[in-house]
C-alpha cells in the first residue's frame, strides 16, 4: 500500500538560489575598506592598549612615544602591528572574493595591489629590505584571503550543482 501525498504540500527537496556574482567594483572597494580600515582601527586599538599597559607598568609618556615612533622591526610592537595588519589583509581578500563570487583572483589582485601600495607608503621610513618584506607579506596576506574565499565559493558552487 502506497502512502498518498497531499498535492498542496510543498516539495521536500532542498531549494536554493544559485549564488550570483556581485559587481567587481563593489567587491574591490569592500576588500580595500576592510583591509585598510580594519588595519587602521586595529592599530589604533592596539596602540591605546599598549599605552595603557605601559603606563600601568610605570613608563613615562615620553618613553612610550619614543618607543612607538622609533619601533625596531624586530620589536614586539612592530611584529604585533604587522600581524594585525596581515590579519585584516587576509580578511579584506576574503571579503572581496566572497562578494565577487566569480573571477575572485582578478578582483583580489586589485585589492592586493592597492593594499601593498599603502604598505609601501606607510613603511617608507624603514630600510628597503623591511619595505619589501612588508609589501610581500601584505600582498601574500590579501591573496591568501582571496584563496580562502575562492575555496568557500567553490564549495558552494559544487553544492548547488550536485
């Protein structure tokens, strides 16, 4: 005996809209804003936290300003700031790829170029070796985020076609 199906009952199949690509300009601008804006805000928050901790430890304001304005590339302050910047660069690349949904690497490449240009500009007081290292890390971080976003988009594309 077969079970009767109600003709007015909706189908039980999983129904989704196909992921549609976003405009490339929107993806690029969002990636740049997340990277540069996040890095700036993250740097400010880190700087304020550093100032509070150093003040609590008894350092004078002049000592803190001297330490932050002449940061050695191997110091905790410089490395932590670089990690914060790289984290937001990865996030910016991911956001760009997630919005683009097609041609993720082309859009992400533009974000990486803009972010790298800003990294070079803001690190111009350092030696050429440090500038090149920061530029390479910025570019690689953005493109790493794009790769993560591309992999996520690819899983969604495959799930939709399956």
